[in-house]
C-alpha cells in the first residue's frame, strides 16, 4: 500500500472532524488535505528509511546543527521509536513499517534485566506492547513479564512506591516522579498475562501513594516527591524539570492525567478517575494555555508568551483525553484532543519535508532547566501524536462518535 494514498484518506477523515456544517470551498479543502498529506508522507518516509542500529535509537533532533541525538536501548526514550513504527503500520498498512519495527524491537529486549531504571514501561511496553496490538507473539509476552519482574524489584513496601531515579542519592533518599505513573501499565498488563496479582498490587500501591502525595490543592502535580525509606514519610516535594519547585511543569501534568486515566481502566477505582478529571480540568482551564491547545513548557514561566511550547505535553494529554472522553462522555475532553490534532496538522508544527530526520513534529521541550532539547523534535511527542490519531480513528468508527 502506498503511504500517500492511505494518508490522504486518513487526513481527509480527520479534517472532516473540524468542518461541522460550515460551508467550505471544496477545492481549498482538497488542496489543504493534499499539502498536509504530502508533509506527513515525507515525515513518515524518513522514519521508515532510518537505518537500524542498536546504539542509535533516535531521541531528538537539533534543527540548527542538523544532528540527530542517538541513544542506546538503556535510555528511557528508546522504546518510542519502534513504537512509532508499529503505530505507523497500524495507520498506513505499510508492511515495511512492521518489518522495521520488529528489527528495532530486538534491540530493546535485553532491557528486561535492567534493574537500574524505573522506565521499563516506556522502553519495553512502549515498543513490545505496541507490537502486541498488531500480532500475537508469546515471546514478546515473555519479555514483558520478565520486565515486570525486574521493575518490581524497585518497589519499596515501606514507601509504597517504585523508586524512580538512582542518581543524586546524597540528596534524594527515595525519589518518585509523576512520570513513573506511566510505567504502571506494564505491571497491570503483566498481571493480565500471567494471572499473578503481585504486579497489579504493586501498581495500585504506587498509584495510591502518588495520589496522596503528588498533587497540590489546585490538582496540579509536583514532579518529584522524596520519601524516607525508614518511615515512609514525605521528606520533600519539588519540580525538578519545571521553572521552580512550585511551578506547574506542563508535561508533568500530562503524565498525571494519562497515568490515572490508564490506572482507572485497569482498576475501575473512582478516586483515580476523579484525579484524572481534576488534573485535566486544571490543564484545560489554565489561563496560560494558548488558543491552539499547545502549552508552554511550564504554565508558570514568567516569560510567557515568549516561552517555548511543549508539543509533547499536548500529544500526551490529547491521547489521554480521548480515553477520558470515552469513560466520561464529557465533550470538553474530546474537543481538546481534536484541537490538538488540528493544530499539529499544520506547517507550523510538522517538520519541513526537506529535513531528513526520523521525526514528525517540531516545538517540544525536553529539559528546560538544563537547556537540553529545547523547542525541537523529540521522539515521544511523535509517539503520543500517532497514538492520538489511532485512538481518534477508533473512536470515530464507533456509533455517534
């Protein structure tokens, strides 16, 4: 199947979501669809053409230097690129994406024994988990189960959480970051695959403890909560990648909404749904959220509106809110996701077709305090963008959606 033909069908379908009953010049609409399809076709082709290399998972791209930041499988972002390829196969039907995804997956598998990281879900479930959406594969399931077993070794019963980072131990006795909510999906799935409730119980304990300690009164989230391993008490709360400790780091808010929406899917615990909705409403109703739905990297950066945006925060949130809409039926969540799709399907956010790099979207912000990966393409922004497109397509196929 040619990518361009299938993409045009997909883009035309998504464009129709935003037209309503308003009269529109059909020739103009066709031209716009063709232009968007052409841009995405080139971007998708760049992902497919990227050379397979076990030490060169593409993480981000510097538009000024033209350099691709490449990382080995131990990097927390490594699973997103093969995950992108699996999702592109689902979007386009092009079997070349599937074959490339299989090749990249093979380099991820050894991470199942890496007990020095909490990012097992991002790496293993983000790649092999997406593969299982395409094909039954008992080997992939075995890797996921081994990964869940390894991740479980980082759980501390006294704290009630999985340890996040291992660095800065002289300052942070037992740090837990809001991002870690995303890794619980691996554990929930491991219980479903194996019937062993141990993984489910660890995930619920982690979610419960984070629910109690990670959120402010306005339902925004701290980035890091540091615990005492002897008593389990909270020692400190901070926002390591935000503007300051009390600021609202945009991607952290998206992790929180996605994490608790996903946790509700597996547990049906009402408190998780309540937190997902409360944090989503904080994000959507924030006075500093731009009209196009793409947030600044931190809602409290005093340089707004001159601050860099974070497309990755928008795509994580847009994917989460499609699921939250399916659960609650509340239109505001779907409207935000549709707004993000519309905004990102423009020349402002899609990388120029003449740039040869395995990325789709521009204007993400990685780690602002370290001046690292600022206002450029980052692999996980693409991952959640593609997931948003797939979830929206699936939703559109349902009656009255």
